[in-house]
C-alpha cells in the first residue's frame, strides 16, 4: 500500500507504505520498521507522507505516532510526540526553513534545530510547534475546513494549503490564511482531497475529482478531465518538458505542454488504464530526475514506466510493419500483412490508398531511386521461381516499366541502388 513517494537529493527513492518506510537504490529495497527494542527506530510502521528537508533529513508523517525524522549522518530516527495523537497527512518546507505538518486539526509549524541531539530520540524539548487553523479552533477544530489534505511550499515562499473544503495559502508573516478557492464538487462536498503540484513556470496546479485547477497571476483556470472518478484522489506529476501526468485511481492521463495549455483547447491523452475489474488503482505519482514515472497503488506495490524520448510518437499499435518508405513527396508507405504498401497519414492511421495494386504479385521491398522513380520488388504468385521488378512514376505512381528477375524473390529479399544508379 503506497501512500507517498519521494526522491532525495542523492537519488534514492523512498516509498511510504502501510507497513514501513522503504528506500530503493535502483537494485534493492531497504525497509525501516519500528523495533520496540531500538529507541532510534522509526516510531510507527504506517507512514502516510514524506519530505526531505534542506539538510537532507527524511521526515515521515505517520498514522498513529506523529512525526519521525531520519538523520542520514547517524542513521537514527528521532520522533516528535507532540503530534502523536494525530495522523500526519502532509508535509512541506518553506523557504524560511520551517517544517510544516498538516493534520485533521490544521497546520503545524515546526521550528527544528539544524543539529539533533545525539542520545535523545524524543525531540519534544528541541522543537517548537505552533498550530494554525482556518476555522476558530475552540469552536470547530476538527471540521472539514481545518482537515488538511496537502501542503506545498512554492518557489515564491508561500505555503499552499488544501483541506476538504478550501484551497489557499498561509501568509507566514501575518499568520493568516488567504482563501483562493472553495470546493464545490457534486457528491463530494465534504471530502474533496486536492493535491498540489507546482508547474515549471511557477503556477500551482491542483488535482480534484473530475477536474484540475491552475492558479496563476491571480487567476484560476479549470481543466475538466475526460473521465470522472468516484474516488476523490487526483494526483499530479510534471516531467522535465512540462508535460503533466494525472492519476484518477483507474486512469492516468497526460497533458502535453501543460504550462501553455488553455482549458478550451486542452487535450488529455489516456496514458495508462488499470483493469476495470478488481480494486487495484493508483494512489500517488512521482516523476524522478531520470525521467521515470513511478505509480503507487492501493495495495499492489509499484508500477514503473519509462516514457523514453518525448519526441517519439507511436503509430499502428498492435501491428507489425515489415517495410517502410518515406518518399520525396512526403508520403509514408508501410508494408502490412497482405503483401501491399499502404499510405500512412499524419493522424497515425493507415488509409486505403495503395502504392501499387496487382493481385498476381506479393510486394516485398520498395525504394526510391536518386532520379525520383519508385521501385517495387515483387514475388510472382504464379511462378515463384521468378521475381518481378516494377518502376513507378514518383509523382503519379503510374507503372512505367516491368522487369523479370531471374532469381527467387521472397519475404526476406532486399534491393538497393548503388552510387552509379544501378539497381
């Protein structure tokens, strides 16, 4: 069960799970679990959220025992029991160095020393905790308005906060929240779970059931998703080129060049779909610095996808083309089963247009000569001991000449033009 994913500055991947914190080095996993006989072990096995701070320490928000922090220099975990009565739903760090922890009761600011005590695992005496809430704490402390879903420290120094009911940011100077959005999604009015992702251009994107929000220059853009989801989690991840990946439990969509996209022209491509039957689906996404997309699932481990070169476009899924020719006129001809070359259009579909048609011949190879003529090497169905070489007009595709080849021609036959123009 994957609750969160993180890549640290050394390249290690960290996975928060229902039964421990896992670190992956590209080859093997190392699992950190609570050991009652080791007071410097992680405080709880059910880890919900992760953060690497500016000193390289790994923070783990747990479901049952507050916060744990791993000091990489010593390999020891420390814990903060001031928040042990609350599930830690999200973690973030702002540019001033403060650590922020979101719980059902609001947002907690942690002021942590750079050097942790050597022999005391409990940080209660060393960390100052201040709690802030949207609603008046005395009256409605655990209301949906205060139940924090996600936190994000942005590059401009803001702390973005999302709860079941509202989205906005916390002004660290005044100690007040500034509301930017009130959640109004039919059927989920009490339990909207918005997750943040900052775009390369500095705009803030938020995933919600059935839609995305983009906050940029005091304006909110709404991007409807192609398919709805009854599951309220919608997570986001950007790649280095600004393409946005969106997970909605059963589907993962891709929005190309998201920073420049507009709601009226946004085109979401279905990137991956989990099987419709069964409960397996995605929980969180991570795009690592090597360009690999990691997909956490709800009890079925991890999925890893390598998008490869973003300049590649995929055509004819499930087909097995044997030959291909791009001619001087910009036409692309593809050999498919049936023994003919057919034209491939830019919209990735094979058309009914044939390069050449003769029911007595099987076409096996095609070239364009230096003078522009198109040549076909064919197998004679009637006399398999003799091949046929056909010359076509490069512009009109009309047959100009036909030559008998005195050798066997079959599916593996090839032919070429040399530098003197000989075939």
